[in-house]
């Protein structure tokens, strides 16, 4: 007897702060097996991830981070299970990198890593708090609250699993997931000049065993 494998549909959205953008990929699993006397059709599990304006892909730009009108922002996705099988939704962050990029004189006076700029040396992510909200009515508080320091990458998947639990998405149902980021103007000085933080937001819809 062949072992049945769970079906998964995964979306990866790429972000950059201070210049932020995301890309979208979509996967579809469908298979038809035909014998001489019968036909077997495997159900589908597929996600459709859209912004509220209906755009499947768009760019987000956060410029001049550190000014009063750039210290907070948000992004909301409507996630729909367009397949025929129920799924369990999860979210994680991958490829979280803080870049130094450059180091001018004001930054070099307070940043001890300026002598060796490069990946994972920037300080921007550590002063940004990211929160994840669900609109399912069962979670009035954020299910994830973490900074965006490189070492905090695993916090998102762990907190989602702990605080959101099993987020079931039946076939045809939708849910909105919102990512909110903010920083306190008193939380940083010149050490974040020219820094950037880059990461992928991953939505994973896994088949619910029946």
C-alpha cells in the first residue's frame, strides 16, 4: 500500500526595510490517476494570497526610516484556501539578515562593527518590533511579537505555534493576516544609519489529516 503524503501549499513573500518589497509564488497540487475501470482524483490544497486592493504582488517602500512619519507601518494579506481540501495555516520568517551597508562618521562614533560592514552586522532590526495579527475573532491580541534582529528569526514560527495554535482554513474560506512594524524614536541613535533588514515571510497551508 502506498503511503499517503500530506499536501502543502507554500507562499514566500520577501521584505526589505528600509526598502521593502515582496514577491509571490503559488503552487497547485492536483493529480489524476486512471485505471481501466475507475478514475481517482486527488483533492487540491492551494492558497491565494492577496493584498486588500486585490493585487497579487506589489512593492512596499519604507524610506527615511527614523523620521517621525516612518517609524511604523503595516501590511495585510487576505489568504484564501482555493483548493478542495481543508488546511492548517502557519507563518514563519526565513532569511532574516541585517546589513550594515555603509558607515559614515556619525555612525562610526557609536557603532563598533563599522570596521567590518556586511551581512548580519546591522542594528536596524533590533530596534523594530514586528507584530502579527489574525482577524479570525479568536485572537484579539497579536499572535507574534518580536524584534527583527537576525537572532530572532525563529521567534515567529515558535510564537505562531504557541499563541495561534491550529489555524484551520476550510476549502473556500479566507483569513486576513496583518504584519505591523514600529519603532520608538528613543530606541536608537546613529548606529542604524544606512542599515537595512531583509526577510522572507512564509505562509504554509498544510493538509489536515482526515
